[in-house]
C-alpha cells in the first residue's frame, strides 16, 4: 500500500510515517499541495493521502478533480480541533485521525480506506481447483484473464496471483475500465503530456508506467472501447506505450491481469471485443464459479465476515444458529460474495442473543433470507439439505427416494418441474414413482391434491 503524507502533521510526521511503514505501507512525503501533485503525476502514485488539516484540503480536492486523479484522503489534526475535522470531512476527506497518531487507528484507517485487507477465503473444492491453478501460474509473466459473475471475488484472486508472483514487492495497480469515462480512460492508462488536451496542465504518468515492474489489473475490460483496445493490444505485444500527446514510445515492464463478468468470446463474435486482444489476454483463464455453486465457501465466508464485522463494531463474535446456516446454504446469492458480505454485516449489527438467528439475516429490503427464497428450485435445495443431515446408516436408494418425494411435494406434484430440478428425465421419474407406489409408499399426485398410493 502506497501512502503519501501531505504537510507537517504538527511535528508528528516521523511517528506517523513509522507507524504506517510498520503496517507495510510505502511512505512518501510532500510538504505542499504542489509537491503532492508532482508526486502523483510522476508515476510514484499513492493509494491514500494523509493530509494535515493545516493544508487547504478543499483546494487539494478541487485540483485532484481537475486533473482526474482519483485517490482517497484522510485528514489529520490535533485532537481538540473538532471544527477543523468537520471542515476536512466536508471538503472531501473520508476520515479524520487525531494527533498524536494511534497505531491501531492508523492501521484500521489504512485497511478501511484502501480496502487492502481482502483475503482469499475458501473451502469448497470448486474454488480450491481455481486457486491451485492460480498458484501454479502465478510465478510466470503470462497474462491472466479472470472471469466470473459480478461479486465472485475476481479482484481478490488477481491480488492473490500478484502476491505469489516474482513481482510481489512491486506495485499492484488496478484500473476499473467501467468506472472511468471513455474519453479519460486512455489518459488514465497511458498518461499524457502537458497541453495534450484541455486540463492537461502538466505531464502525467499513466497506470502502465505507474505499474512498472509490477502488475496492472484491468478490471471489467469488456467495457473498454474497441478503439482503445487496439492501443492496448500494441502495448501488450510490444511492451511500449504512447502517452497522449507524446512524440516517442515509452517502454514498460508489467504483467497484465484482466477481469470480465461477460463472455468475451461471444463479445468477440459480435464485434464488441477484439479477438486478437482476447488471445493476448487469455493465456491463462481462471474462471470463478458463482457462490451458489460453492456451498462450502458460503459457510466459511459467513464465519469470516461475522468475525470481521464483530471486531470492527466492537461486539461479541456470535455463532450462527442451525436455522441460520440452513438459510445461508439454500439462498441463491445473485450478488455472490459481495451480497453475502453485506448480509452478514447487517446480521452482526442486528443480532441480540447468543447466536445469529435466522430472524436477523435479512435482505436489503428487510425480508428474512429464508422467506426471500421462492420457486421450486429453492424448495428443492432446502429439501436436499434436510435429507442429507442424517445420512449415516441409510442406503442410497432410501436417500434417493426421500429426495425425489420431497422435491415432488414442493413442486405441488408437478412431474415436469420435479424432473428438471432433479436432473432426470420425466420417464425416469415416472418409473421411480411407480416403483414407490408398488412398494406401498405414498406419492404426491399431480396438481397438489391429497397424497395417494398411485402415481
């Protein structure tokens, strides 16, 4: 993590610098706004600015916006200067740290503001297979394409690859291609020369040069304009870039990792993504399955987030009740890990008893998670979980029979729906039901009527 301290911090500069470095940050110092901007333009970059409230933070924010430099700001000042703290927040600072600096507070702010504490948490075999491949290719310089639905953890996996590569001690720079306007993305990536366009008040080094000797993550690359894709392809192939308004190529030494929540092969067929660029990026493809296909990860991540947010909010770490674990297991998680994290954060804040119960696990609109599920697929998932709770001592045929009958019951006797959910043909299902009827086992009739002894 790269920290830029701006100002003198009322004589606390040395202490703050040492605390930040002890926490793993690379620290640079600038006495004024002009010096800070020079550092940011030069390619040294920063993930966080720690700014003395004596500095005009409003002016700093305005000048950063003018040059389209995006970086988080925390303000620092003497402990009793409440008015300065409020003004700093209003001016655009994300947090306020009182001086003299507290080590734990600075550590918490560094982690919270830069989100640099993301861990790769997993237990499911599906995720383990992806992690194994990621570990295997991390030591190379091959380009990596990470695909998967939004919220599955693609950026976390990219950082995992970087930290296990030969470039681990060099910068890891992330560019969100979907968040930066098309007319600014070229300058953001490749930099620009003074006067290249309106607002280019000085030369600015782009993310390609900022990531020198390290890793550049192109997040959601499918959102990049096709014209800019051509320039990106040249940069990857020839390892040189052209700054906007520049007159000579600049060599770069970086590893490229890209992510996408779309099918890039399909986008290439539709002419929305360059096929030759896809070939360059997709040397290794790491495909993260959606969370609904990683059931063991749901429980592992839920426990991790429960502890994380209990610690962050100063409350006791509570276990999940059996009903809560069941609700977590059968939910479809359309928002994937991001949705799960937010759900557990709410649950930690709402919990009052010795456990986190199902009553406290709510969707954003306030509905209970188990009641938010609907449709036969969700009921079948619940039935499957209930059936498998006590398998010891039972035959496969018994387990299969109970699963089929429970699924059919929750489908209100609809044979076609049940067969689709169970992944078998309607003919196979009917044969099974006829067997059960012959054995005297009650079978739900079509249409949801009373259970009878014939299929």
